[in-house]
């Protein structure tokens, strides 16, 4: 099974980005998930949820876009 | 700047913001605001609706600088930290309707979620039923979120759209400062188009620049920390995430301590300021409020903060609240110290039914947003 996933949470209101991330990480269990976001709040929330679930978080941030690479 | 950002996005950010609200709100009461109403986004939006004539209850008319300050404080923080981003397009008309019913629910209880916690910190035990309703409403909203409820994605929009809400606030600031009185009443005295209560809660307020200054500080802090009283309950129940919940705890603790220090702590059910004692409809009003706020993505304070950051959908929600205040008083739905109005409960039930219909019908299945490898996403 291909465990590389892209989760596009751009433009979604709280708590959907964090909820999507939580459910996706829980379902996959391990692998790599790229999360695309468009605001700092969602970025912090998803990072916190992922870290809490034991995933490694790499942030690639610019002013316009936020990309988190989650690995486990 | 990055150290500050790191601090505010740590668990200390919401705690500091909650503590600031908990301390400064009772101080505003000491300086003239109504009891346990140092800051209330619902009550103060209702007062603004009265001041501009959208409702004409003579005791609740004043352009509250606190609302203005929250938006402008957020705007300043968002601009300073490069987070100001005009965006729109996530089901605005649904958010407008949610704003209307959220306000009706809040005015049956007599307070927004911030005020519910401030009332608790002031010893008004009627708030407990309201907070129970709030928890139930958030829990109901979570059921819909778990089943894929979504108002859809917003999109970047024109700069002008992001500036409308801050510009509206500057306009309100001009109106409260200039207080234009173009009309004449039956006795020939100047009146309107901006109305100011001479008795009742609308006449009780701290000095304009103090209210504005306090709200600017809170707006700034809330933008940096993402403080949200609905998010605090929602994230705790939905994901076991305590990040925002500690902000609520800090708010109540700080309000309790500050009210004690200022001699304003008055425990009981009867004769509490701007409160009614009917537990059932304190609960019911906030079930509606909690549900509507959860579906809209945040408490009314948070909606103001988002609108200051350029979120035009959050601005539409607040405009819904403003219109909802007009409806709540013109249709005699809002409670008074005597209890719920004869029509309030029916409005609450209607509002819950509408929100449930919205919760059941607006969906974007979460699984559909998870795509395969980059090659298939077109990203």
C-alpha cells in the first residue's frame, strides 16, 4: 500500500485541518503525509496533533503557503 | 518576533490571553461597564445594533468600543506578524444565518461564551446552566464534524474584502466619537441616527478610550494566541487537546480573583446583574449558541479576531449576529431579568432545528480530501 499521502487542508475552518490530520495519521499508522495549509493557526494545530501522536514534523513555511511533512 | 510567536503558540499564549480577559473585564466593570459584563461580544453587538437603530430597546443602545478594539487589535497583530490575509467564500450566507441564531441563543441566556465564563467568575451561578448548554451545543456540533460537516473552503480574495470589517469598525469609532444627532424627538430634543441609552445597561460604560485600549490589547493577544472559548471545549472533547481549554481555565480563575480583589464577587442565583434565573432556558439558549458557534468554527470573540485578520466569512458571521440582535429584540425573543420572553423558547427550538439541518446537509467527506501520491493530485 502506498503510504505517501497529500492532505490538502487549505481554506478549511478550525478544527477541520487538525481533525483531518488526526484521522489520517491514525488510519495510516506510519508512512509519510504531506499536509498543505494556508494559515499559521492550522499549521500549529496540525503540528501539535501530529507530534502528540508520535509523528515527526518537518515544516516548510513561507508567507503564502505552509507545508508540513509528517513521518513515522 | 519569532520568539514572541513561539511563546504565543505555546500553551502559555491562550493562558495569558484568558488571564488578560479575566483580569481586564472585571476592571472595566469597576470603571463603569455593567455587572459581569466587562466584555461580552453578544451583549455589546446587541448594544451596537441598538445604537444604530436596528433594535429600539432604549436601555441597550451604545456603540461599544470593546467590539471595535477587538477587531482593530487583531488587525494590528496580523499586520505586524504578516498574518493578515484577505479570504472569503466559505458558505457566507450559511454563516450569516448561524450568526443570527447564535445571537438569539446568546440573548436568551444573556451572554456570549466569554460572558458565560465571566459570570461564573463573578459568582453568578445561573451561568452554570448556560455553560452546561454550551458544552451540550458544542458536543452536538462535534457529532456533525465527525460525520464530515464542513462549510467548505475559503479562497484568497481581494484586499478590499479583507479591509471591510476593520473599515466598518473605524466608521463605528467615528460615530461613537462624534455622536451625530440629526433627528428630533416629540419634544424637540436631538435624537438619532445614533442612539445612546440614558438608563439601563447601555448607559453603563467605562470611558471610551479605556474600553478601546483594553480591547486593543485583548484583540492583539487573542490574534497571536488563537484564543477561542468554543475551540477550548471543542478540541478537548473532539481530540483530547487541552491547548485552548487552559485559556478558559485561566479566564475563570483570573476573573474570580479579580472580582474578589475588587469587591465585585457576588455568589448566588437571584439578583445577579443582567441575568435571568430560568435554568432550562439558560441551558437551551446556550445549546443553540454552542451549536451555532461550533458549526461556524469559533466563539464570537474569535470571529471578531478572524475578521480583523482579513477573514470576510467571519465578518459575515458577525454581521449575522448584528442582524440577529435586531431580530431578537424586535421580535421579543431576548430574555430580561424577569426571565425568558414568551417567544424565546420557540425561537431557540427553531434555531436548533435550523442548525441541525445545516449540520446534516453541509458536508465534505474528510476521506475525499486525502489524496494519493503527488502525481495524482495535480498539486
